[in-house]
């Protein structure tokens, strides 16, 4: 560091392996210079209204984007799990395809993820999403999108039709459209990106009172790193004093039971 501060040549500038090592260390310990804000359910409802009246987005693209937004939210998806690496690059062995989705008789959706950030060996995993029964529903949005799309089962799940030419949905495109809609809503866009849907899902789940073990399961987190995604809602903070004040002293010790999702009396 002293070399750089004194305008001398960086001795490690020609050490690409070292750069990769440092990048891996930052990723493993969760060091990030980016602060992302969550797309919560309340904000997602407003986005739905703004997207539906966007004059510069084709109706088919509106359905496609809304389906992508809701699937990313309810599925706690990472950006790479529902987008393509580029507008023209797609690998059916790794990226989300139409053949990876199926609907059950009860209306639920089964989503097969071939690979993800925490699945380097591509063992894959299966996600189950049920209808929400509300205006913001990933199942309803996906069915509407698929009803107007006639691509083959090996095609990427989300394709943007710009100037009548099919371009794959990318992380950058999700971020740019999201920020465009937020800007029109009068929301500052600096800290919102495609990853905000996953952060928003974790935040909304915590606000809804879902137990930590369930949030960890939904987010497919192998550790407690999911807590980094949760932006503590003001409503929860406002309830803390009354919750603490209402706590009664007891001689029995309570411990967290992950199976029941609540605290139970410890066995003595």
C-alpha cells in the first residue's frame, strides 16, 4: 500500500492469481462496498402499477418483466438464477429454461435450478412456490407470460422482444428497467439493483414474522449469511420496547427450537 501512496509501481499488478484470491476472500467473509436496498412487498405493488402503464415497454415485455420480478422475489432468487449472462449467450445446461418449470394439480410451481452461486458442482435444487392468492402472485404472472410465449422448451425462460428480435433477459437489463420504474415513481434509484428482490424477500419475510430457520431455508443459505440481506423494518424496531417490557421473569430457561420455529422450555 505504501508503494501506491508514494506513486510507485504496484508490485502485485501482474499477479492475477493474487487478485482472484483476494476477491474470493472478500466474497467468503461478505465484504462488499455496495449497499443494496430491498424491494419490499409494498414497493413491489407500486412497481406493478408503474410497469403496467409504461408507454415505452411493449405489453409482452411487461408480462415478462413482471413475471421475472415476482419469481425473483417469491423464490428468493439470485440474479444469476433467473437471468442470462448476456443478451445473446445462453447455456441450457446451466441457465433457467422453460423445461425447468412445471405446475402441479394444486396450482403450485416447481422450479428446478441447475446451478447457483453456492452450488459450484451444479447438483441443482428444486423450489416449490404456491399461489399467493393476492394481487402480487408469481404463479399467476408466470402463467400469463407463458400463455403469450411460444418458444421451445430449451429457450431461456425470460426473453425480451426488442425491435422484434429476441434478446435474453440479463442482470443489467433487470437493474436498468427497475431503476427506470423507480425513478418514475419518485424513488431514489442509487441503491436498488437486481439483487434487491432477494434482499426484499428476506426483509419482508422477517417483517412477516417468519422464523430465522425458515428464511435460511427459503434463501438456500448454508450459514447465517442470510441475516446480511435483512434490512430491519421500522415497524419491528418500534415494537421492541413493548415486547421487552411485556416479558415476564421466569426461572425456566427457553431455547430456540428450529423444528417448531419457536422457543421452548429447556429440558432439565
